[in-house]
C-alpha cells in the first residue's frame, strides 16, 4: 500500500472517532472507552426521578459514567464535575445507588441549564449539557406528599391518589371519580306494561361473583323466587307467570362480601279480556224470554260466566236464555273470569213493559162490511186484516201512530194511547179520488246560477186531500239524499225551505209527494249552480267528492277489516282452516264484496231516487248476508284421534248392506267371494281418524259449532277401490246434516251412508252441522271396498300377521312356506317386543320435563306406543283369555280410580304396576281402547302424590321447620319427573313455600 493511501485511511479513521466524540445529546454521548448519561429528578422514566421540582426544595441531579466495553462504573473523587453559570463543582458518587449525584436548591422557578463533565485517565473526557424545569413552590397542606392539583382533598391526608378506595364512606379516597364508592346494583325490566301471558325479561347488574336473590310478588299473592349464586353480571332472567293482571313487585337483594344492596321495581300486567254482550231484544213484554250471547277474547281460557239478571236469579252458561217476569228495567250484569281469575264485567239493560192486546176491526163506512187485506200499521208494526176484517196487536202503555190503508178507501190515521187491552172498530171512507197531486217547483229555477252560499227552495201542490212531500238533493254526481220532509200540506200552500253554507258546484233537487189515497207524484230534476269566488272552495269540493267516494265503500271496508289473519293461528287452527278450505271461501266472499261495492257505487249515477233506495237496500242486504257467512275466527274446542279396525263380523254385515245399496247382482258364490276378499282387504288398510269440535265465529258475531271428521286411508294400490262411510243415526239423522268436502262423494243412503272412489285420494273430510260428542265418533264404521274380485283375490298374498293363516292352505305344497312364515312371525314378534320395551324405557326417560327448584312420580305411564295396523297379534292367546285380560284390566282401572279418590295412592300405584304387566297381553284393539285411560291414570297418581308432598312441606313449616328441608328435597325429586303441564300447576305452590321459608328466615 502506498504512503498516500495509508495517510488517507488514517484520516478517515480519525474523522470517525472525532464525529463519535462530538455526536452528543442531552441524554446520551458515547466515547471510545466510556459512556455518559445525565438527568435530574424531574425527568420521566429515569432511575430515582419522575418527581416535580419546586423552588426552595432540594433537587438531585444524576450522572452515570461507565466503561463502554465492560459496563462497569468509573469511580474517582475528581472524575465528574457539574457547572451552572460559574465554576464546576464536584459531584459525589453515591454507593447506595451507584450514580454520581449533586444536590441543589433553586430559589427561582423556570428552566435552569447545567453542564456535567466526567474524565478519568485512559477514558474519554465527556461533557453533556441539560436543563431542569423548576416549578413554583406549592404548599402540601395535609403533608401527604401530594400537592394541590394532584391531591383532590389537600386538607385530608387520608385522601390522595395513593390511597385505596373505601366503599360506602361517602369519600373519593383515591381521587379517582371512576372508582365507585359503592357497589353498582340494579335490576330492570324490558318493559313497564305487559299483556296477559306475555314474557317478562329481567336484567340484573352487579359486581361479578356476588349473590342475588330475586322475589317477584304477583297480584295473586304468590311469590316467585330466583337465586343466583356467585354469578357473572349482567345476567337476564325470563319470567313467564304473568297470567294474572295487576301490579307485580320485584324485590332484588345483592350480597357481596360484607355489603348488601337492594332494589325494588314494579311492572304492570294489563287485563286484555274483551267482552261483548248482546241480547236478541232489549225491550220485551212480561214473561218473554231473552237470548243472551257473550263473546270473550283475550285472557287465559277457559272462561267462567256469572250472569245476574237483576231479579234474584243467576246463570253460569255462556249464552243463557232467561224469562223476565218483573215490570222494570233490568240491569243484567255478566262477569267473566278466565282461568287465572282475571275478570271483565259488562252490563246490558233489558226493559220489561206491560203487554196489552189491541184488537182492531176494519169496516166499510157505508155498508159496514168487513174489509179484508187492509194494511193496519201500529207504530213500527203492521198486519193485514183477515177475512173478518180483524187484526190483533201486542202493545204496551204508550202512544202509537195508527194508520190504516186499503185499496179503494181513504187512509185513516190517528194517535192512540193504551193503558189496557182494547178493541176498536175503524170505518174507512170509500176513495173516489184516483188522481195524483199537482206539483209545481218555483225556486230555484232550473239551470240557475246562485252567487250566494244560501239557497231557497219553494214549491206548491194541489190535491183534494192533505199531502206529504219530500225534498231530495244531490251535490255533483253524489248520492241523492232526503233533505226535508213536509207533512199535511194543503192545496195552494206555498212551501218554503232555506239551506245555507253550500259550497261551489252543481246541485240537483226534486220533490216527491203522496196523498192520503197513496197517489204519488215526483217532479223532474232541477239543476242549480253555486258560484263562489274564494279559491279555497275548489279544495273543499274535492274533499267532499272524496268523502262521497269513501262513503260508498265504507260498508265493504268494514268487512275487510274483520277478515281473519290466519298467519297468527296455531298449527292446529291452521289445519282446520286448510281442511275446511276457508281460504277459498274468503276469496269468494271478497269477490262478492267487490261486486257489491261496484253495484253500490254505480247507483250514484242514477236519478230515480225511490228505486235507488230500494236497490241500495238490496245491495246492503247482500253485504249483510256475506257478513253472516264469512268466518272471522276458528276455534278448536276439543279434538280426538284414533285408529279403529272393523272386525270380520261387522265387516261382513256392512258388506252385505253395501251390496244391497249398490244393487249388485251377485250369485251366492260371487257374494261370498266378494265379502271374504274385502274382509281381507280391511286387514291391509289403515284408517286414521281425526275428530274436532270446532266453533266458527262469523263477522256478525254469530257463532256456529260443527264436528269435523278427517279420515286418512293407507291401503295397497288396487284398481276400483272405494271408501264407504257408515254413520249411525245416533250421531246424525240424515245426510242433510252432513257436509262432505270431497266433491266426488256419492250418497248411497240418507241414514247416511256415502261412498267415494279412492283414485289417488287418501284423505276424506266431512263435517256435521252440529256439535257431536267425540266419545261416540268411534261408532262410525269405515270400509274400503274393491269391486274387482279377481284383483282383490290375487292381491291378498302379502298380508302379515294372523291374516296369513286365512290365505295359506295346508297342502303339502304349502307346508314349507307355512313353516317359514311361522318362523318369520316369531322373529318379528321378538323384535317387536324388544323394540316396545326399549322404546318405552327411552320414552319414559324423556317425560321428565325441565329442571326447576323441585319433583317425581310414583307410577310410570304404560310404556308402549299405540299399535299400528301392520302389526297384528303376535301370539295365539285364546279369544276368551284375551277378553278376560281386557275385563280384568278395566276392573283394575276402576279400582285405581276409587283408590285415588280415597287418597290411597300407595295401593293405587301397586295396582297400576299390575296393569303394566298385563298391558302387553291385551289385543291391539283393546290396547287402543284403554291406552289413553291408562296413561291418564298414571299421570293422575303422579300428580296426587306430588300434591301430597306439597302438603307435607306446609305441615313441616307449621309444626317442625327443621324437617322442612328433608320434605322439600323429597318434593324436588318428584317434581323433576312431572310432565310440563303438571309442573305448571305445581310451580306456584313451590314458590309459595319458598316465599314463606324466606320470610321466616328474615324474621
């Protein structure tokens, strides 16, 4: 390497060293052999610093001088010096903290600059400059080390940022407003007001790992208790027991360590019971009967009814009929109470008036002959005279307008006051006047313009008798309306009528008159126009026209508003709606309404007022008929489902009847073949029956009860299969009482018997036009009948169960098949019994219900499923033995019912277990009959035993509180095994128990 290159290299190295020495900051400078760091007590994030420096106080300055290679401290008494404005002062090395320090007191606040230089032989001579901020001195009044501004209370040494918050002392101990002086505890409800049965959601707020006890006091004085131990908050609790209207009080108590907090809130459950009471007549004669109708919605069904007829008599029926014998105005009161004792009261007045008989005889005034077919009107009632000229009215003590008209006679009219029964003879004057009155319209003249908002109508009439007239008016193309009636007008009377406040526009008017001889006359239509200058009048006119149009459809809209919303129905109600095809019915009714609405609107453009009124009344009658036949609500009152099989004896008898009804020309051999093949067909067919008592409420409020029957037929697919229904006369008298919804049905007999072809049809639906007890519906006999004898015979080979033996012969050729099929039946029976046992056990395990504070049952319901048609008897018990088993089980059921009634539940449970052993020995037919009774019996035993345990808990509370826990645990074990419905009945009693024991513990 040349000399020049070496010189250049050394110069570069030297430059780097110089740059490193002079590359310094206020905090850090590095030399070749040492490092220097300086700071003061006001600097942040440095050792022994982070304190505010005040004037007059001692302040410490720090230096850290270390060997850059080893990191060791460089220690020498003359190593580090500090200088402010004048000469350097020596810093001392503090052995305790291993830093060079210098203490100084500043008399003035502000920024003070200082320089520190550190040097030791063979180490870098390092110098750094820094400044320290000195604040004005602030007095710490309480001497806790926290001056004002930092200390939120400088007069109390126990309150400063370094203290821990002490709960419930009313002071901010740690000077942090975010740290609560108390434990946050609150409870809220998602709403303030609820409907009956509506879900309430409560939310609790508190510190985590605390305990909370919530008591909900209901208007029925039942308390519901919820306990939350060591919980995490916030948490929610659903409350479903809102079946009583009134104010519910929620008391919540929270426990955390030694602290207790409480909160009380209320919510209201409103009574949404709606009651509508109607009577077929509100003014009646003495000893007449009134039919009352009560319609109830809302609340919790079922409802109870308490009628007070204001005559010391009452009734508990929903729609009673009552005879009134006292002459007075009765305030009939109905009080309806729902299942949870919510009530609604409504009053209707029935006026009972005295009854008199008014006999009137109408005669010719000249000949004294009786006048037949004379129209006699007494008030709003009228009759026509009989062949002797007489009529008879039931009347009371009031004044009536008596009017008698007859063809060829002048009208007789008078006021008559009755206070007793009376007989009258009225003589009519023969009428010689056959000419109508003469009518003249004088003002306003036709096609006149009127600038005032007031118009004067004037006309006169000429006739031999007095005349009654009516003024009709119409605005624009709106309705003709009766404006004014004028009575007893005499000839040449100048009739004048004034009407004010008319809006701008075209108007029409006409006069129609009738004299005492019923001669009628009507004028032509006269037009006049009201002209007003105000611009606002056009808007008023448009509003009036819109109002007329709306009035036209108001009747129809009222019905649309009442049509049901099936989307809100339960699945069961929707099923009934579908079966009855209610949706299509509603569509057809809407179409009829639209047609009536159109006809009603078109009447507005006709001029013949009298005919318009008649046509309008007819259309309104049509609309009322639509209202009478349009459902607004469907309610299922009761239902039953079952599978019932026709035995061979009944099948043979019904098939004999069917042959006669169809007039089948069979020989004896063909008839026997037909009966035998169709008897086998019944065994391959399943007919599931559903029966419903249904209440249909129409828009007018009228209610009708029907009994709906559905049949679902499961059969093998053969040609020419018909379904035949035999309905006993004990259920309905004739086919007129049955509405079959399958259009293909044919009535074979009026008793009734009907038939329909099962071509791709599996569902049969019909209903009785009355309420029929569902207990007798199983008396209905159903058959499937094949009229194709060849196909019917050839198709029977696949029957399983005992029907197999009816088909297979015992020839040598069939012996092998017979043995194989016997083995198949035995195997299937074993599988079936094993399945029944395993299914029943799993089914029993599923019937426990949800866990609540309590419960269990003594007797399990019979562990079987209802047998289906494809599984016949799997064993060959003698028929007599099967019948004996059935009779014995029936006897046991009666004995158990008696034991339950006598509160002997232990013996009842013992006998119930005997039924469990015998049940599988019954035939499928008998199982179907007894299944529901046995199942209900087991639940009844369980429920009664649980209620006994509830009583036992009450007794323990009263006599020996120490034994309550043991009794309550026993109740808990039984409770968890109850059905959901049974738990709903027992739960309020359990809450009462917990409420009582809670109050006892508090006391």
